[in-house]
C-alpha cells in the first residue's frame, strides 16, 4: 500500500478564502494537486462577523480545489488570525533522577510545566513551541533526549486565542462539510511556506500583510520565538483610496491593484486616473495615489517594529533579515519601503519547495494555505480526504509521538 496521503490547508481570510490540497509521498515530496480561491466578505480583521457568507465562501473554495485535485476533502488545517490572539514566553523546569538520562517523558513533563501559566478563562491554547533546552545550566540544546544531567529546563512560546472567534472559525469549516484537523496561527504557517534554508539559521522577521491584519513572526534558530497580530492590512489601504476618491470599496480595490505602488518614486507621473460616480468626478495621478498609499504602509511597518522592540529589543540587533509575504506584499514598492524603515535586508517571500501545481501557488497570497499543508505534513496526519491513491492504514495513521513530539518534528523537519 502506498504511503501517499492528502493534506489540506484552509486559509479563511478577510478578503479571500483559499484552499490548497497537497499530496505527500513516502519520499517526503509535497505535490500541490488542488487550489481554490474565492472572495471573502464575512470577516473583519481576521474575525468572522457573518457566518452565512463565510460558510458559503468556504464551500465554494473547497469545491474549486476538489475539482482540480479530483479528491473529496474531508478535513483541513485552518489558519487563525485576529487581534484576539495572545502570545507569551514561559519557562519550565523538571528534575532528572541522578544517574538517569533525559527521556522523552522528561521533555514532555518539562514542556507541560512551562505551559502551566495562568491565562484568561476564555483563552484556548493553540501552540506550545519549545525554543531551546537547558541541561544543568548548559543552554542552546535542541534535543536533550539521551543527555545526562539532574535538571532540565525549557523556554516555550505559547499562542492562545479567544474561544468565541475560534469556535466561529471552526463552525465555518464544519458547516461547510470540512472537519478541522487543527488550527494554526498564520505567522507560523506562512513561515513554514516561505523561509529558505539560509534564513532558517538566522533570526528572521516574517511579516504577512493580509487583507484585514498583518501577522508577525520572529523565527530564531529554527523556531517561532515571537508572534503578534497588527490589526491593519491591505484592506485599510483600499479604504484610504475609497475615502479620498469617494468611490465604492470594490472600485478602490481595482484602482489599488492596477495602479497602486507603495513608493511614489516608482509611480508614472504622466499617468492620470479619472474616477467617476453619479455625484462626483475625481482626477488623480498615480504619483499622488502612491502618496496616499505610502503612509499606510509605513504605519503598518512601524507598528511591527514597535511590537518587536517592546517585546524583544532593538530590531537591528535582533534580526538578520526581513521576509514580507501575504497578498498586500505584491504591491510594487513594499520591499523598498520596508528596507528603508527597518534598515535590514528585505525580500518578498513566496511559497517554495513544492511540486505539482507549484506555479499556481507561487504567490505571497498563497503563503498561509501552503504553510498549513506543510504544518499538517509535519504533524504526520492525513487530512481525511479521499485520495485517488490508497490512504494510510488506521495503524499508520494512529502511529505518532504525541503532540509535543510532532511539534518538535515541525521545527526539525522544516527549520
């Protein structure tokens, strides 16, 4: 029987809903076999505000991906964004019996001790990600199993979300006929999709500028060391254009996509836009349009810097480079503005390292959905889709090392 299996990523975003179907072979190759993207208008700043519209859009997105892939999707890994997400770093310690080596049970007990921190009653823990281990005062250890010592310590990055928004997100998937394999913060998922091997060894700042929010992740020595959500995104640039030109948001989005640049120096001063509605006619050059767009991009990037420096210290001393992804990063000039604001090497991140329909998902807008598939791949769990090829046996599907072992595998396999 083939070990190939199906894993699905479902990115339920503010402006779009994207489903990506991946097939993983026994040799570790990830083939993208299906993709479906549809507009979304049932969320605000990453949080569901209209269940009916969102459920309908999820159904459309999943159906489009199924048609391409020739499979029936049973379940998916779902991305999570929104300012309801909370993140913190916690420390845990466990005593090791003298004369005994560190075991997996010791590691899991240490992580559980680090996880035992007081949280608000309405928060649900999504991730507990080990940073590094310390054995008898010796730090920088990635895998302490088998080492000798009497004290094991660990720092973990904990990410939690409000139960209400999370439950609404789950309902959008389940009511669309898709069971939820798990929920993954978008910063982690996008990092799994776009960071290259060289960046995995550095401290890298990942910025995913979506429609309603900007997701921030700091990846250090291969793990997610910090995450945050900025409640601004590409939709706010659209709103700025809509208010300036007094045109509907849909028309403002069209203007932004076709003519928008984040750096006025890149705009063609000779191009004039005339935008008309029943009561008003406006004329604006692409240079003037860029002067409207740039301040909002600068605001988003400056809020990212402020969050990092409040939590982790001076950005220039912390990070070696910046990777920007997400749909809004497609706008010309974003990379240059970020380089100016951060004074660090900056690049636009696109999903890489996949086969199959690689060209279809080779866009920053697909970073989260592809990363969700990679996360599921690292977990070693099939999605429950019906593949054209044999699925894993129940015994294979049940095999595993527990949630903490699978979390460690994410970091080991991909970072």
